[in-house]
C-alpha cells in the first residue's frame, strides 16, 4: 500500500503524530511538562523594558517568507512571538514597528498586533503604521528595514522567522543602532550571521518552542516534550545504526530505506 | 465557527498532501494534484493581493501628502509603468527587458553587493577573542575566509584543506543536527495546526 | 595607539574595501585558481550525459542575487551546449524566466532551434507544492511556454510526462524553491539526478544531501563558477572576479587581526592599571 522506500518515513510520522496527540491529551488532564529556560525569549521582556525606559520603539520582523511557503512554520513561529511582543508593547505603552515583506503575512500581522492591543485594553493606542508592508523584493525590504531602524532609533530589534541573504544586512544594520538584538531562525545557512550580529539567537527548533514557552499553554508544552522524545529516539537510532555498521551490519540503513 | 472551519480545511488539505506523498492511490493522487493546482492559483492571487496592498498604502501616502510622498510617487509610477509595459508589450519584449536589466536588476545587484560592507563591519565587530568561544569563532572564520578564496591556496595548501574539513565534518554535523531538530519542530507545528492549537496563521496570536 | 585599532572608523574600512574590490577588476592580478572536487563532480555529471539527453534547467534565482548565481548558470549552460543535449528551462521564482531568456542569449543557445533543442517554460508560483506538481506532471504544471503557447505543441516536450523522463536536473537557486525541494519532491520519488548551484553561504546547508548521494554535486558561489569556467576553458566574469574576492577576504582577515591586537593591548593595559607592580594577585 505504502510506496516502496517511504515505509519507514510513513510509520515514523504516524508514530510521531500519535505521540504528540497522546502527550496533548495527557497535558489536558493536568500533566503538563516543564520546559528549560530559553534566554533569547526571556530577553524579550528585558528588551521591551529597555525600549520603554529609553522612550524608543521596538522593531519586529517575522521573516521574509509567505504563509504558503514550505518555510511558513518559521513565519508562524515569528507571528506567535509578535503577539507576545505586541502585548508587552501595549502593556508598557512602548512604540512598535513591525516590518513585513509578504502581503499575506501583512494581513495576519496587522490582526495580531491590533488584537494584542485590544486584549491589553489599549485599543486606542494601536496605530496602523505599527505594521508596515514593504514591497516583496528581498533586498529592498532589507534596506528599508535598516533605514527604519536608523531613522526611528529603535532600542530593540526582534527578528524571528525565515531569512535569506538579507539577514546580515538587517541584523548588522540593527547592531549599528546600538539596540538589543534578539533573532531566531530555522534557516540553517543564515544562522552564522544571526549568531554573530545578535545578542541572543534562537536556533532551529527553539523558534518552534517559542509559542509554547511564552504562552505556558500545557498542550503546546506537551508538543515540545514530544519533540524532545523524538530527538532522543533519533539519536538512539543513529548511535545503534553507526555501531551496527561498524560491525558490518546495515540492518538500520535498510530499515530506514525500506 | 469562525476559526473552526479554517482549521478543518487546513487539516484536511494537509493530511491529503501527506497521504499523496506516501500512497500510490489514484484518487488521493488526483485530489492532491487538484489541490496543488489550486495552490498555484492562490499563490498567483497572493501576488496580486500584494500589488493591490502596496498600491493602496502608497496612494494613501500620496493623497495625504506625507513626508515620504516622493518615494511613494516613484514606487507607484514605476509599478504602473512596469504593468503597462508587461501587459501591452509582453514580458519578452525589448522594452520590458530594458526596464528589468537597467533598473530592477541594477538596483537589486547593488543592494546585494552592499552585503560585503556588512560582512566586513560584522567581522570587525564580532570576531574578538574574548574567551574560548571567541577564539574558536575567530580561527574558524579566518581559515574559512582564506580557504574559500584562491589566495588561501597560494599562501598555503593548509587553508583549502582545513576549510574543506571544517565544512565537511564539524559544520555538516552541526547543520544536520539543527536540520533534524527543525524538521521535528515542523512536524510538531503541523500537529498543533491540524488540531487547532496553533491559530497564528489566522491572525489570532496566542 | 594599539587600542585605537579597536575603533577604526567604519567608513575607512569601507573605502579600503571598495578600492580592493575595484582595483583587480580593472587590472587583474591573475591569482592561481585550483579546481575543487565538488566543482569537478558537477562537471563530470554533465560531461557524462549522452547527446540528445533531456536536461531540466531551473532558473531559480532573481535579479538580487544574479551577480553570484548567473556566472554559474552561464558556465553550466555553455557546457550543456557543447554536450549537444536538450534543455527545458523553467523557474519557480518570479524573475527566473526573464533571467533564463538572458542566459540562453548570452550562452549561444538562441542560435539553436527553439522548441526543438531548448525551451523556456516560464514561471509557476506555489513553491515546494509546485515542485511536487512538476515532478508528477511536467506538461500539466508547465502547460504553456514563456510566450503562452501550449508546451505540448513543441517537439522537445514529446515523451516528457514526469521527472522520470528527465536525465538530469540543474537548479541554480540561492533560496527556496531550491535543491532541498527538488530532493524532497523529485529525487525521493523519481531518483532523477540533480546538480545544483547555490551561494557560498548555502553550501553547508546543501552539503548533507551530497554526502547522502541525493545530489550529484554542488557549485558554491562565485569560486565554483570561476572553476567551472576554467574546466570548460571559457574564462568569464567569475574568473575575473576571483582576484577581487581574494583581496576582500584578505582585508577581512587583516581587520580581524588588527581588532584583536587592539583588544589584547587594551586588556594588557587594563591589567597593568589594576596591578601596577606587575606581580600576580595569587600567591
């Protein structure tokens, strides 16, 4: 029934999904796991606080890919963090500038920021220019974001999402403003740039953990536990496979290729 | 109801696409092909939505006579010009090619090239041997810099060999680890989205 | 004096960089260029194609990254022209088709017969989903060529249904859709050989797929394009740019060293201020 060569992947996916669902049900029954600290996410409140003290705005970007893109989960992770950042900005009456490169993300981001201000009871403080759509051209976006950060003297730059070659332009441009920088991405090729140009950087799956970490929602925390269990299983398969290969048995390789 | 319907649509479409990857069942494959065609059409519409959005925002700026009006005028003017040339002369025409090569391509390449300056200033700022991590970053950076440019091999064959080793062994190992972690993160995001625990794509935040 | 090395004005560094980049472009130095194994693997993948083979060429780059990606595309297209194979050009990024047209013109493909020896099928939106659709149904996904004529009306498309009918896929892609999408959606189902060109920073991201033999070879950034130009004995823009790149890299290494000399000097000076006798604080 299942295509040859994809059987292992299929059953792994089924097992993984079943584990996630089981852990979610367990969490809803009150057995929520705890999660290790993520300094990058803890620093967001500090960054917004610093911006508040300095009377300067916070810049936020959820990356440069659209919601239909294969890297859209990174954009969604960024949007979850945007919701948190917008709430903090609303609570502390801090300025917020969200720059967006993709039109579909713009519509969603606008809704998120507006909602966050309403929920904090500060609906009247929301301004449409808190979310700005900048044309869908990669480097034009990068240049515009750097320009905005310099002109508006942002005190904090938070960028969580998928990035490409413009990542260094935006983060280094942000660093030159002297503000605190918190970045995150699962686009591995851009991580070195983000790491050297930021104060805090969330790497890989850490950005997917962001919404669970910030919301402390038990069901989302359960999914993080599932991710860690899956990671442990992956490591176990790799170690067993390597040891068996060293002893001349390719059983694990054949299983994976089945 | 307002958020349940989109969640159900997302889950059903997602599951069909996953099954299409694994199962050689004609009805599933046909449905996936249909959904892929819809995806292509929706993506094309999203581009149109972007153009309308951009036009709306910048005509608003022009109408209000804001400070940045000049840039908005430039943007709207070049947008209309490109649309007219594309529609009436075709995207294969010499005029369209002229606009593309001499304006868009030139401007984009210039901005891309400006990354060289950012690399220089980032390297100058960040590559400081303050601790062991700093030393590792610094030495690796120098070896890769020299190993990936022809001058490295002229100075010593050590640089390209060491650079290749760093890229093939420690770097690839690290990248694989991050990729696997991120892949698991994507699966967990999909489960959360399909079950309706993550609705950030509907603009509802947390 | 030494401490001032920690704060060299950025503008000075930028001016030096411009001079170092421009000078060798005007007056080449001719630094010797070695061919990497990776580039040679790509060359061999194309060299092993039989005349008449069908190659899909993905122009998956845009104007912004043209400077780094186009030299790779041109070098590979020139090689393909020499191998006498058929090329189906297509794109999963918006600006790909027009850059494809320019690349076909620059490499002499336009002297061959359009629709018989080569074709430009234009762009289809939708990212990885469209790459999957392409793999399963090439004429259905790219149902017209760039001028809007039905793709199946061209002789080159005869017998082309799925990715299984393609002998090699070349994608020149700085981002997504790119090599990883072709591996997931095309190679995993059809095992069509794949060669890709990526920017230098993306080599590490794609390298695991080469080690897993899912991609035959990668061209990484301008150095690979320059090496490819030398392999096909047609030195072009990429070879010319290599001297500039070498000097820029040397400058970066130099400023890193200067910055660290400044840092160490400052550290030493502050240690001396804290402990003027020069004796250690521990007994």
